């Protein structure tokens, strides 16, 4: 039959039936970020949890101030402060079970410390040392990740592997709003949704990626809306409301643990300090914006709730502040000691089998160090 004859025989017919593979409605985020503090939902929050969150928030803010001071004293190379974002940090750590894993970015030192990591070890990388500074397996905290969003596929891989092995483990991956534009973000969310991996993605939308505001980062209605395109639920939460962040994370972690697959949570918050000590935030944002966010401060919000409901008194507030001071004094003292480093360590863990070039460089450095030592003894 010729093409012309075929055309003549062709009878238009409707395509095979199509319908969405899942109902998108339940995946959509609510119109407003979820809040607990100052709402009726606060009455249902566990007082012991609120007090614990408060103590961690106060300690976290003091940690940020102390670490920033250490950069000025030359004891730390760089510090990305999370002041203003402490509720996300602390709630993330406390929402996980001990057996779960946290995959933090460079800004998430507080989450790592709230999970039990030694405050000094959490700063090892930022002090310019070559390694992570801690054993990730000890507290199930992956290395603080500087390349944007690379921690996300790592989290998915761990979570997926755990499920294949039958281990009851959920991974929580933290990322910034800027990180959501990376290819790794797309690949991680797509893979996690297709394989229903037990992983929760927490985007801290703190308004900026260094100097780039969210409006230049995405045209999506919200970052939480991106979840629908991957086929997972998207949730919006007030990132300065520690009780709300904890509740939303707990629900998503439970959902993942029960086999329900991943969730994308966008926490709306604000980076009150500059990007790092090396950044001048006055060049790209005004004081009025910062002041508006200071008025919605995570510590003040929770302290107000606790005092209004007589869940904490002046002694309790003083105790939290004294504990934070003691942590800061210890951090100061230990960070002021010169680290004992062996330059030869540079060659360890690079390759299982060092290359000839690396061996040559290793020998060269060893000789230089030996000569230097000899010179010193003379
Ligand atoms: C792959 C990659 N590209 C660029 C950078 C440089 N960089 C470091 S932080 C940053 C901004 C990230 O912003 P965001 O993800 O919103 O996180 P925030 O710093 O606000 O917590 C950029 C572009 C990097 N670290 N990694």
C-alpha cells in the first residue's frame, strides 16, 4: 500500500485513555507556611520538647557568635553563621531518631552539634584542616558539605541502600534555596521519588544565595511546589517556629519510615548575618528587611510561648544562657590551642594505591621536613 493509499484509509481516533499517574492535589503545599507558636496548635505541643528546643536554640546562637568571633581572631578560616535559622537547625537534629542519618551543608553545624557532635570537631573543616574532623558513623552525621547540593544524592543513596538491606533508617538532607538550582537537587529528588527512598529534603529558604535573592533563583510559586513535579509531597513551614519545623519534620520522617517515600519541606527563614565572615551583606540588602526578620526571631518566639504558658521561669531562662556560655568558653579554649598536624597526612586516603607521582611528592615532602628539622636542631 502506498503512503497516499494509507492516508486515505486513515480514520482519526482519540488517543488511548490518559489520566494523571497520581492525584497531584495531596502533594501540593498549603497556601500558608505551617505555624504552631502563637496558634491554637501550641497547646498540643509537648512542654518538655519545647524546653529542649529552647535550650538548643540558645546554645546554637551562642555557638554562632563564638565561631564568628574565632574567625576574627584567625582561629577559623571561615564561618557560615546560621543566626536567625537556628529553629531549622535544631528541629532537624531533634526530629531524627538516633539510628537515622543527617546530611548537612556547610551552614548546618548547629544541626550536627545538636545531634551530639563535639563542637570543636564540627569546626575542623572550617578551620582549614584537610579532613572532615569527625567520624561520620559515630553520630550518623555525613561530612558538612561545601559543594552545593552534593549531599542530596548521597542521602538518597544511603537511604535507598538501607531500605534494600532492610535497615530501619531515614536520611534527612539539608540544602539552601540556592542549592535547589543545582542538577544534584533534581537528580536526588527524582531518584528518591521513583524509588520511594526513605529520605526527607529540608530546604532552608533564607532569602539569599550569597547576594542572589530567591527571585533570581526560581520562578516557581514556592520551592515546596517543586515537589509535585517529582511526585512527592511538598510542605511549607515557618522556619523560625521551632515547634512547627519539628512537627512537620517528624511527620515527614514517619511517612518515610513507614514506606511512604520522600517529602520536600521548604522552611521559610532568614539569614540574619552575612553569608560568611567574608561577605558584606549591606551591599545587597537593606536594614529594614533585616529588622523585619529580627522581629520574628526564633528564640524570642519560643521564649514568649514558654513564658506565657508558664513553662519556663527566669531561672530556666538563666540556666539555658549559662549552659550556652559554658559551651562557648570551652569552644574558645579548645579552639585557641594550636592543632597538632602532620603534613604527611596530606597523602593519606587519596588513593588506595598511591600513584608513582604521589609517592614521589610524598618522598620530596618527607625530605624537606627532615631537612627543616635538622636545621632547627643545629
Ligand atoms: C557547586 C557549587 N557551586 C558554587 C558554590 C559557591 N557557593 C558557596 S555558597 C553559595 C550560595 C549558596 O546559597 P544557598 O544554597 O541558598 O545556601 P546558604 O548559603 O544561603 O545557606 C555558592 C554559590 C559552591 N560551594 N558549590
